[in-house]
C-alpha cells in the first residue's frame, strides 16, 4: 500500500469522494458520476480496495438511538513506556468494545481514548473496571462531551497530481 496519492489520479479521487459520501451508491451510478463505464469503474474500485485506499464499507449508526449517547475522551498516562508495556496496553484496549478509538500521543500523557457509553454509571464501571485493569495505567483524566459540534468520518481528499485515464 502506498503512503501517498502518487499512484492515483483525478478519477480515482472522484471515486473515493463519491464512495465516502455514499458507500451504497450503485456501480452504475458511480460510473456515471465519475464519467466512466461500469467495467473500468469496477476495475478501479477493486484496485483501490486492493491497494488499501478503501479499507471497508460501513453503515454510520446513531449512538443515541442505540443507547450509547455519552461520548467521553480519556487521557491515559502509563507508569512506563517500554515496548512490552505498550504492546500489552495496545492488545488490551483493542479488545474493549466501548473504545471506539485509541491513539498513542506525544506530550503530557501516553494515550487518548474515545469511548461511547450509555451513561455516567456505565462510564464509572468501565473506568473502574476495564480501564483501571489495563496494563500499567498510572493516571487517567476524563473529558465528557456536552455537545457534538462536528462529527464526520469524511477525509479531505488531495488534489490529483496527474490527469486521469479510463482504465
């Protein structure tokens, strides 16, 4: 998988843009939107999937309707940051379904975790149980979201570096 967009052109970017806006678009509609016939469009989609530009297709669910309306960010500081401790923490947090995201960060703490929970009681149980049981946790600081001002999974796409071809 490439780290940059050097291998993709304007048509590939148009396909990515259309798919991230509506992953349920039909191949025929997608091909028309990017000015291709369906077969070359399908070939490009398979290449973008194979090369890792498209990681998957997902439905965006409403957390409030599904009883996970409370959004919490948790800063985690570890006792130490040797490779074994980091690997153990990473493995443990990866198994926690309430943790939607977990990022190792540089700065005044080690990890930033994004949690979706039912309510404060649910959060306290997770903090005292699952998070408190994570390897080498020295301290946590929690931030409770009062209002989601913007929430998107749409990536800003780069401009094409070369002109498109039809294959």
